[in-house]
């Protein structure tokens, strides 16, 4: 919910990307969380910490609300805010005080803190406005259909796709009525994690 509110506020400051006919459709930029950001560990994440040839030091641990984890021999160490590779280096440096040349691997097995990044949302004049898990290859039409389709009040050809890119929030027009009724898939864009699709209502 917090992410949706922040995006909604940002929409007041962005313009719409133009789309023309089938031959001149502007393709959306990649979402920043797909191509531009390195994952950082957060509170609530689950980690697997492996130390090569030291199975007694290999553990699965949750990141506590204070951002700390507990590691054998070391005790508590700050995990939240670090990339997995950075945390592995910190653990390696600490373990070097106890064992020779430790080889440490950190894997995020459950990314609870960033779950919102891996969902897509549809709001407005659809049967069931929803936030659903992202699936690779999912399109705008897939999202609309999985949430029950359009209501009778939908102004489908003015549907908007909002995407957080490296250049800020971008807005793309979706000709949803053309997609559903004419089979014109020029604007049936593939979705990316974090996308929001909004279907406006007709003004009577």
C-alpha cells in the first residue's frame, strides 16, 4: 500500500508517453527494479549462509526487525541494507579470526522485504482491482483477464501503464479495447515487476 501511494503521488508530476497507430507505438522502458537496481537485504528476509568445508557454520537465518542476524562464532552482525555479496565479505572477514581462509556464500531465500517489487497491480474499472504475483511473460491483457475483465463503465482505450524506470515514472497509453475487441496487440505490452495498470471510467 505504501508503494502504491508513493507512485500515485508521483503521477501528478509525470507526462504520458505518446502512442500512435500500430506502426508507431512507443515501447515502454525497462523498470528500474528489473535492470537498474542491485538487491539489498531487508528486515524479514530469510538468508542461507554457507561456509565451505565448515558445515557446522552453515545456517539459515531470518533478518530480525533490527536488521541483524546471528552467525555462529561471530554473533550478531548487521545484514539489512547490504547486498548479499557485501554481507558475505563482512562475514568472511569476521570468520577469518577463527578459521583459515573462510569461503562464504550468502543467498536470499525469501525476499519478504521487497515483495512489492515482484507484483503487478490493476486498478480502476475492472471487475476485481488486485495486486497479483508477477509471472514472466505476463502482458497487460493477461493481468486484466486474471482480475475478472472490464466493467461496463470502462474507458478501455484510455488505459494507462505506470512504470518506475531509471528516468522516473513513465506513463504509457494502452488501447485495451482494441486489444480485446479487434485483436490489435500493438499496445499489449509485456509487464515487469512493480507495474501498475489503471483503467479509467467513462464520463457520462
